[in-house]
């Protein structure tokens, strides 16, 4: 999300089984290394919950729902917060029964985040 070089501040020889899938997530790395090179910005803060968004190449947008709470909660990113016209519809990476329209709402576990790469069906 911050378009920064990939740096690790840990002993790579002693990575846990839980750590490698996190630091080796190819989709997250691709967003971080997107050729457009524009950093995401915090677009909404609700106490210990933050929503980040930024442009990607190919007319795509990245959205991160971040929770620093200790428990799960619902979070919503509204299209006007993330720079999408209200008449756009978007798809999630997996197949959904319906399209996202006007907002994206998801349950985010405590001390966790969810990242979405959104592709508008119509132009921004």
C-alpha cells in the first residue's frame, strides 16, 4: 500500500510457519510494487479502525480495512471515501453472488486487516 522497497527486519533463517505466508503473499507484494507507484492514503478513521485507499495501474483501486481493536467488527468503505463514483460497481477477487455497489462492508477480526483490489465495471 505504501509503494516501498521490500525490506525485512527479522532473521529470515528463523521464520515461523505462520510468518512466511504473510511476508510471501504475492498479491500483497504486487500491490506494493504496482508500476503506478502511488501510495495509498488513510481516507477514514473511526477510533481504532482505519480505511486506506489508493490508485493502482489498470484503473484499479486498493482498499485496506484495518482494525486495531481487540474484537471483530464490521467495517464499511464508501465509494465517495475511496474516490469511486457512486454509479460504479466492483467485484471481489472471488466470485460473489452480487456485485459491490456504493460501498464495501466486511467483518474484520481484531488486530487484523482485509485488503481488496477493486476493478470498476464502469470507468471512474
